[in-house]
């Protein structure tokens, strides 16, 4: 009885397609999909690096400009400079941004 069952299972397995018998990735059909997962993660990580560098550069340039303007605003608020001098210096700062 056991011998006939194993013979029947062996015959049934021989009729199944190769990818079912060996499992996914065991046949030739699935090989290109194996490359998509690493490629996907490389693209995701590359996107975050590119996005992060752009945001850092933008924030760095903005902070450099805002730093000088903020000092000027504080001096005007404390009364160290008058409105005319504040507007002249602000115009100079905005005309020649630091890089």
C-alpha cells in the first residue's frame, strides 16, 4: 500500500510544471524578478540621499541669509539703529546674498 502511494505521488509530481515542483525561484522563469528587489531599494535609498542633500543645501543658504537679517531686526528692535538705516542695510543684504 505504501509503495503504491509513493509511486502515485511520484507520477503526479512528474506531471506538474517545474516551478511548482521546485518552488518559486527554482525554475528559469523567475530569475529577472530576483534583481528587482535590490534595484528598488537602491533607487529608494538614492532618492532619499538626493532629497536630503537638496534640502540641506536649501536650508543652509536660507539660514545664512536669515542670520544676517535676524541680527539686523534685533538691532532695530533694541533701538540701536533707526528705520532709515535698517531699511538701507536690509536692502544691501537682500541685493548681495552670501553664498
